[in-house]
C-alpha cells in the first residue's frame, strides 16, 4: 500500500513537471509571434532624414621611435526598424562598417595586449544622441597583464594611459556626429 502511494506521488510530480515544461515551451514559442504584434500598437518611430554618412578618422601615434597612423572611414547606414522586446517599441536599426573592410584596428605590435581603436557606433555618428562611451569613438584596452579586464578611454585619458605601454598619442582626429532630423 505504501509503495502504491509513492508511485502515485511520483506520477503526479512527473506529469506536473511535464505540464509546466510543455506550457512554458509553448509560451516561449508563441512569444516569437506575440511580441511582434505589439509593434502594431507601439508608437511609430520615424525614419531619419539622413540615412547614410561617411566619417573619416585619423589617429597618429609613436611606438619605439616610429610614427604610425590608423586611418579609415566609418560608414554608417540606416537599416530599417527592429522591434525591441525590452522596450516594447520599434527602434531604428543602423549598420556600421569601415571603408577598408577591416574590423579591428589594433595599435602596431599591441595585438597580444589587445590595445585597439573602437571607431564608435552608427547611432553616434548619425545623431541619435549616444552618451555612453561604448557608442563613442574610444581606445579599448583588455587583457592587461593576463588579467581579464577592459578599459575604455577617450582621448584625454588615453594619452596618459597609453604612455604606460610606450605609446605616445600624437593626434586624434575624429569626425563629429551630424545633426539629423528624426521627425520626433
């Protein structure tokens, strides 16, 4: 009799867990269809007046007595809208690329320390009002002394910190963001 009750309890627990898994999985699956429906009712986000821009930059620095230059052109382009489940609204989507086709802009000889220039986001250049340093152009240092860490530096701070690595920042010429009209 006692054995029958344990078997019965285990069956109840098993089927309860299965029901939760099935219902939860179904809701996750349906969320892919339900969330986009919210975009039909969310406030309309208008397209930018200016949808394409090219922004040249040039960084000159000295390392071991030699002068090096990192220069390229950031290409920023409006790529339509995307529905954000986080804000439950339509948001503008942008793409950023470099005219050279490169992705990472390492300082010469600094790949092992991962010192590189991050050119910034399309939102920054196209006037979306980016305030975070990750969206603005900056120097990125990670993996210092084998420790997993990172630092993001704007010009003033980068000038002093890069000296610790034997790098003298000579000039930092970066295009300013445009003033764009979003019809908001």
